[in-house]
């Protein structure tokens, strides 16, 4: 995140959960879950805001879902989606833009740097900085990670590190119970693929790869 003379920019890779209060402009390229209050709110293409908006004007190129109150003009661009309880003074919407009162399930997305490091033949805890799920409408216990194509080791829970698991939850991650156990092989790297699903069946899409660097110490 960066700010300049009353302008708050939430960058493309940033994740912010909580309240944002800025006197002038808030520009969102990343992911915000909470409330945003500012004179001007801009959600750029690829940006996501789930929660509430209270502003004088708004320009939507990305996704907004929740309780939106714009005192003057809201502009919904061709790539923009505004869903939920939307109140505004004036509306300008380009072809391809969406304005809907129907609140739908928000599928989860994968977060974290998707990189681990483990000593040869040992185990390492997978933290929420390494891997996590972003989903504003599901509880951690209802977000399930699915593991496939593991090589050089396996994913396990802390109570049975020798037993590979194919699924675990965001709640497991947050409690520190998820580990990667290396199999002792000589390759410099291990890996596994992962995707996440929610209680409504929404998924993060095609599996992504978590890379594991193997240390010889």
C-alpha cells in the first residue's frame, strides 16, 4: 500500500482486511475485505472489494460486492461488476458493465507466496504466508484445500506427519496444523499442486503449484 497527499493506493498483490478511512481518494488494485470511506473510490480492473463503500463518487473497473452508498456519480466501466445493495445519486454504465442486487456466492482465491523451504528428510509447517484462501463469505472451516501431484514428499497434519492427506481446511492452516514432509530424496526441489473450494462448491480454478526448496543442512 502507498499513499500520497490523501491518496491511498492498495497495490495489485496487497490483501487488506478491515476498515479504510481516507479523506480523498482510495484506489484498489488488490483485495479488500471490509469497509472503505473516502471522497473518491476507484476499483481498478482486477481489484476486488467485498464489504461496504461510502463515498462521493466511485469508478468501478473491477469487482465490488456489498453495501455501496455513492452520494453523487458512480461509473461502472465495461469490466466492472457492482453487486449488492447499491445506492447512488447518478449512474453511468458502459456496455459490458454489471449492476445487480443479486448477491451471489464469491468463489475463493488462493493467496500466499506459494513457496516453502524444508531440510532434506525433515518437515516444515505451512503458514498462511505460504498458502491461504481469500473468501469473504465462508468461514475458515468451510474452505477446503485439495492436494494433487505431490513429488518429493507429502502434505500432512501435525498429529500424523507420516500420513499424507489430500485435503485440509483454512482452519487447519490458521491453527498451525499443516506440514510438508520431505521424503529424503536427493532432488533439489519438491512440489505439490493445490486448489481450494468453498461450502457452495465454488473453487479457485485450475490448481496452482507450491514449490518447495530442499536444503541440505
